[in-house]
């Protein structure tokens, strides 16, 4: 049986919607900056949906993160297994980040997985997915990228939704939502190294009782010398849109941020594949004038 503390609000079995109508899929957006994005020209969104998954019965796909490696784009994302009701981590690849080919499930656990935050550090590839059912934020390393991942260690104990990491100013920082069923709290941890001891920031929780701006919504990003934090707006419903904040002060004892003028940066399309919500973004610079981002969208039939 699925542990009660592994409930994922994306799951149709745990929403107030009818199970057949709660469907997430993945699209590609483009623009002149990570704060000015729209559906990529020439791309028919969604670029990935449950229909593309070939190795398990899939209800939906969501929470995409991507990395370019050796001339090939790799996208990792949650696949909700319609048989077990648990999320698993899937892989798709692309030569241009516009047209994607589903490959396989690359990570399964006896508990729910989602939000596969992937990154490269010191020559290795790492993933920190959401692992509520494990009772900790867990770190995985690619034993053989991109298809084989091994557990390294727990980083932070507790049930933390959408853990998001960044190596900034000679320190590692970890943002999480420790209240995953209300989406209204943001906590912050730090460590000298990725695998050293993580401690909670003295100002944490940074946000309480505010589902509009608390829950992480994608990769932390250094843009024009500014550190950006993307967040899900979960009011009045989960995963409604994505907001962006500039972190203006981040030290071992202080934290300050403000919402950027361009926020929200992702909003529902009003019709089609993302008519009811968008809650995730992973932007990447292609050249001096072009950014691409993998995003997700909710359609409510």
C-alpha cells in the first residue's frame, strides 16, 4: 500500500478532480530570457504525454528537468504509473530540445518519486527527486548516465516536497516545501559540500501560510548575475501558475527576495493541453538571445 506521507497532489487519486480528468503533460517554451517565454515556434505542445510512455501504464507525465550532454538533450520527469499509483522517473532524449523521443523508466522505488532535479557536479551526474515516502530528501548519482542511478545518502530528514538545490557563493543551498499537502511553507538548508552535513537556515522557514509563493517550481537559476527562484502558485488550486523571485541576499544568517516584474512567468493557456494550470519550469540558455525551457501543463476535461 502506498504510504500516506507519499501522497502527491499531482496524482489523480489524491485530488478533488475526477481521476480521468486530472492530466499533466510536458511542453517546450522559448524566449529571449527565462522570464519572457512562450510556446516554442514550430513545436506542437505537448511534446511528451502519457501516450508516449511505452514500458509502464502511464496516467500522466510532469515535473521535467533537462540536461545537454555530448550533443544530446536528456529530459527526466515523473511518470505516474497507473497500475501502482506511484510516480517513477522517466527519460526522453532530443537532438534539438524541440522534438523528443521517450526512452525508458530510469528510476523506480517502493515509494512515490517525482520532481527529478538533475544536475552535473565535479564530473558526475546527480539527481535529487521528491521522495516523501522515504521520509527524507535523497541524493542519487548516475552509475551510468543516463539510465542507471544509485542511492548515495539522505540529505535532510522529513517529508519535503520539490527539493531544489543550487551551488552558489561557495555554499550549497536546498529549498524545500515541508508542508507538501498545503503547499504553503518554504524551508532553506545549507551545506559546505553536496555530501556534507546539511543544516537549517536560522531564518527558515522563509515563508509560512502562503500557498501562492512557497512551493518550489523548477530549477534555481543564475541569470545576469541574479539568482532566480521559481515557485508554484497553488491558490486557489494546486499548480495554477509559476511565479519568479529574485534572491537579493543569501548568506548563512540572512535571506531576502522580491518578486520580479515579469511574474507570473507561466500561466494556463485557457484551452488545450495546459488549459487549467502550469506548475514547473526548467530554463536553459541556448545562445545570447534564446532560451528554451521544459514546462508542464494541466488539462481538465
